[in-house]
């Protein structure tokens, strides 16, 4: 009987480990990924929403405020996954500088 208990305990442990790994994998897949820095375009649009006119305006505004050291950068993405807006914005800010 002890052998049967050990097998059950081992099977239960393996099942629990598999479930935990699956949960971690799902969380990693749904996490927000910082997009590539748009550089001098100052606008990242994965939604396809921005017109060329709007992009041009963003570039012009950045040209006008360049001497102050400030920038306006737009990041439009379809989904944050499971992340909240604050965490995603901070990740983009840290990555893009």
C-alpha cells in the first residue's frame, strides 16, 4: 500500500507542477510587450488609426518643442493583455527613454 500512496503523491505533484507551469505560460503570453521605438516618427500605431496628416503634425510639434528638451510621443496599441495602463505606460517610457 505505501507504494501506491507514493505513486499517487508523485502523480499529484506532477499534475500540480504542470498546472502551475501552464498558468505561468498563459500569464506570459497575455503580458504586454513594449513595441519598437518609433524614432523620429514619434508615433507608433499598431491599430492603423493615425492618418499621415496626424503623423506629420506630431513631427512638426516635436520640431517646435525640441529646444525645450520635451517630446510628444504617441503609442497606439490594440490591447494591453492583462496589464493595467500605468504598468504598460511605465514599461514604454523606460524602454523608449
